[in-house]
């Protein structure tokens, strides 16, 4: 969409508990916002179970197709924590005990560092650790793959140690117009014209209220890397809607993106 | 894991707004719970943007690899709503206007049925409609692919019309033990032994509280299709933890799965 080449990324969510519905994933949204703020394009995400073939295949495919791959889940001490094994296999390297990781675990657990916990010191050959300020047991980076915990609080904390390692891109700015009193279908034609006239921008449309009760309408989100182009397009779209749909009592105003 | 063959499923979440972080997806969890309750194994999920190649490729791969594919998003009236086009392309069929869908839209919109809204009457050849009791514009089923809205309230409502079409499997039962006072690493060995002894069951381990403040410990989730086998394994695991970790002041009790 733009002349600026931005890095691309994929996310891999690992865990039976997500696919059974027991746990509602929140890491994808955290990562999406993190990457968007850095100007990195998140292109796709996958969720797989604690199944070696699925994990290995996804790591290979996603790390080959994108500049960065971020995984969450499966790096704890129990038998179903197989992410490190699968990433090592996918990258074709060994999984030896890492001295630095072992030292961290020894400090954390002392006498309680049993065999199960010691598994968390195994890091793929050539990998570097990702600091875990919550429970110490580290994540790791190997090549363009960043392997993080599944517990949201830990995953989020690990991003502090991940961010400085990433090549950032041009930030994508987003502007949101709230269009009240008409439905998505009423603004669709104007939106198509705006999209056709502005090929470096993306235009999204998100209905709210469903037209059934009270306030209803459509939020239009326009995104692009050039702020001036974006601003001109948003103003033009706002005016076009106001003029064209004046007889429908439409109200158009800019709002801050939803938090 | 079991002698009973259960249907498998995949989910495809479609929409730039999920990958930019603007919108937090909730449909995957809704679908995961829906499928689990029907005894259908959700094996994987993917999230892609409003990008034809990505959607077509994912629909082809996931519908070929699983008994069912459920998609959400991209079936509205605007230019970025391209799911029907992509599903038709993936299935190698045309995308004509469907009389039944058109009649529904005519009833809903009357004079306001413009060209943009009329796009929603295009249904892949051979497809059948999925009723939308919220805003009327239907989803559709073609082959083993179920195409639904992205708005969570609408997606959820569409499941009422989807459920009767699915072959159900043996229900997977889940039992949860809450283990207080010790960490994941303390129960890991016992959990591995239990998993080795019960190959038809799955054992998951989910830490809580991180051992930093107040209450902490691990939730153990045991899942399986045979209730008697499951029950025996849960009781045995509970006793093994109580006996082995008695000197650590461990408390083990069964809790209801988290809602």
C-alpha cells in the first residue's frame, strides 16, 4: 500500500486450552497493538494445540513467510510444554541446557529446582534469552522467532525485552469517523469511491447498534502511513457523507480509536 | 486419544481490524465452546486480513484438512467484505445472486436496498443460507464451510441455525483440580506419570498467582471422552499429589471449569 517497506510478522498461539474454549486468548490482541505501534505489519495468526506436528509445521511456515514470528504458550515445566522442543526441531538445531538460563532458574528456585523445572533451561542452540521479570523462567529468540510465555501478564512483560531487537517500520496512522443514523450499506458506495481514489490507504467499515434500538450507525476506520494523505482523505470522506446523506439526518464526527 | 472418531474442525477469523489490534476477537472462544459442547474437535484456527490470496488459501487448506470449517467476518455490504467472493473462488464455483437471500434483503431494506446491500445476496452456487435473526442478511454453508458474520452478537445467533447441520461426536468431559500452595514444577512429575498411565486422557497444567503474592498454585485440567476412566484418573492424581506433597502444605480440591 505504501512505498515504505515495513517488516511483516505472524503470531502463533499454542495451547489445547485455547482450542477447547477453556481459556480466552488475549495475547493476540496485545501483540497486534504492540506491533502496530512499532510500524510492523501483523499479517496472520494461527492457533494450534499442544501437538508437535502442528507446532513444527506452523513455526517453519510462518517464520519463512514473515520477517518475525512471535509464539506464545508451552514453555513451562510440564509434559505438555513442548514449544522449545518443536522450535528447535523446526529450526534444525539442538536443545541443550543453556548456562545462563540454568543460572536464572537456580537463583529463582534454589533447592526446589527439580528435573521438571530444569527442563525450562533448555534453549535451542544459538538462541538468546528473553527476560521474564514476573516468574524469571526466560523465553528465547532464535533467528526471527520469538518464543514467549502463554500467561498474559508474563507475555506482556517479556515484550519489554523484545521491542529493542525489532526493526521498526513507518507507523500506520488510523483515523476513525463515527457515522450515526445510517447503516453500513448507506455509506458503502462513498467508501468504495474513497478507497478507489486513495490506493495507499485502507478503509474499513464496522457497524454498531445493528439498527434495532436507539443509536446505530457505522464506524469508518481509515489507515495509512502518510499523515497528510490520510488527513485529506478523511476530510473528503466526511464531507461526501454529510452532503450525500444530508436528507437522512446523518451525523458524522471524528472519534478516537477504541481503546 | 480415543477409539471414538469425532469430527474435526478449523476456524478462520477474517478481518484487518483483528490484525491491527483495533478489535479484540471473541468469536474464536465462542466457537471453541460451541464445538466442544458438541463433541467436535477444534484442531486449529487462523486469522487473516481482508486479503483475497490469504482467504482463498486458508479456506482451501482448512476445509480440505478438517470435517468442518467455520469462518467469521467479511460478509457485509462494503468493498472490504470479500469473504463470499473468496470462498466461491476457493470452492471453484460461481457467486450468483441467490433468490432466497435477495427476498430476505428486500423484506429488510425495502427502498433502501441499494447496490451495496444487494451484494449480500450473492451466495456461492450450491450454498444454503444460514439464518441471521439479528440483522437478517444471511450467512451461508457451502460443502463443509460455514460462513458467518464477524459481529459477535450476529455470529453467535447464527450458530442456532448451524448446530442442527453438524455431525456430533462423543463429548469430551473436563475435570479441574485446583492445587494450592505449590507451583507447576512441583506437580510436573506426578502429572507426567498420570499422563503416561492414561493415554486416552489429556492432562493440562495452568499456573495461577505466579507465586508472588498470596494464593498461588496450579490448575490441572484432565479431559477425556470416557467418564469412568476420567473419574478414576482424577481421583488417583488427587491422591498422589496429596500424599507426595503433604510436607509442602499442599491443598488439592476439585473446582468447576472456569466460565
